[in-house]
């Protein structure tokens, strides 16, 4: 078990203010439901009362929140960010032996940076470069001429195709494929003739790619993922897409080829686009949105086809009233027929 930390020590780490016993010892951090008498948790409205009644030893709360003084608390500006920092404190990264394992396969022309870790059965192809401090887990394939930046973390069974460029501090989770062929064919009669896919993928610094996500290479040129963008599990990004900085692509999102996406754009689960469109900065797309045309900056869209969120809400409300409208129409038809008979 890790050594305990006092609330005072934790508050110093997350720039918080303690109410209650500052010397309360904390040995773990978890959610409200699982928290025990040695754990700290966090809560925001409407979960503050639930946290007050929990078994947790202390709670991280928003500044100015109404909270019982019967349970110690740390008030902070951003409870979620503070909780993440405390998780890091109590769940340190595993110690990884540095160096190249004898069972790894390293091409003669590959370059391995200082303090990198190449684990058993990883394959590093010719002319590939692995940056300082990078960690490559077993059964990873790094293709010919790839560049992997500093302090990257590449989990088991990832494939990075030839020529791809990965920035610093990138995390790629198991099963992801970076640089597979784009879906490019030309019809000759009834035959679908493959168009060679000779481009690459470029991932910016601090990008994270989820399990079994697929980022296709450019047909020519590059598929670009901007700095700080986070891509969830089972997402597909098509060939020659340009995804801006600090975007969020949540599970099952599909971006067709040659789409340009601005920065700070959020695609909720199962949303998707057609190809060759442009999406502006700071947009948000609701779950299962179908985006079929250009979208301006600062838009919030939902539905299929995607439309401004307020319009979609009004449309959904009207659809729910259709059974009542249909019933009333039938009544009116009956009344009209009765009037006709009386004439």
C-alpha cells in the first residue's frame, strides 16, 4: 500500500482549501460509490449530497459549493482536474525496464533513443526512429522510415505503417492501426481497381489514439491529426483528413476521406461525415449526427441529416406529437363526412 497523504498535502498539490481536519490521512482515491473510510473522492452538483452521505474520508468539491462540514473537504476551482491529479498521485506509472529486449527485432538502420524501452517481440523496421524515453510494448510493428517522438507510449499490437510521423508524448492504445490504406478505388467496368495509397499519417504532439482505432494514410500527402486531439476506441479517420488541434472524437465516430475539421471540435459517439466537406472551429456534434455538408464555426448540430441543435429539438418535439395529430385528423375527417351526409 502507498504511504498515506494528509488532506493538507493533497490540497497543496491541487491548489485547494481544506475544510475540516487537515491531518486526515488518505490512502486511496475512487468514485463516490466505492469510496471507503481511507479514500478521497470528488463531487459536483447534483452529486454533492450523495458524497456527503458516502463512506469517503474526504471529498474534493467546487469552491463555494454548499457542503456539510461534518465531512472534510478540499475546495478547488476544477474538481475533475483535481481528481485526475490525485489519481496520478495514488496510481503511479508502472516501472518499466529501459533498453531493448533481446527478443525484440530491430533493423540494423533503425535508431533507438536514449532511455527508450523496446519490449519482447516488438518489430522496428529499417530506418525507423524511436525517440528518447518512448515505450514500445510487445507485438508492436513500427514500419520502415517511421518517426516516433519523445516519451511516446505505444501499447501491444499496434501497427504503425511505413513513413508515418508520430509527435512527442503520443499515446496509442492496443490494436490501433496508424497508416493503413485509405479506401480508394476506381471503377473500370464492373471491377473496383485499387488506387495506390502512398501517403502517410502525421500525429501531432500529445495526441491519444484509443483501442482499435484506424487512421488511414493519405492517398498522396498526409492524413493529419492536430496537437492535443484525443480519439476514442473504434474510431475511423479516412484518408487525407485534416483534424485540428484539441478535438475529441468519441467512440464509433467515422470521418470520411478528405474532410477538413477545425480545432476544438467534438464529435459525440457514432456521429459521422460524408467526404470532402469543411467543418469550422469550436463545433459540437451530438451522438449519431450525420454531417452531410460544410458546417460554420461555433455550430452545435444534431440529428440525421445534421442540423442546428435547436432546430433538431423542435423537429423531435413535433415528431412525438404526430400520433396525436393523426388522431385529431381522423376525427376531423369523420366530422366532415357526417356534415356531408346531413346535407
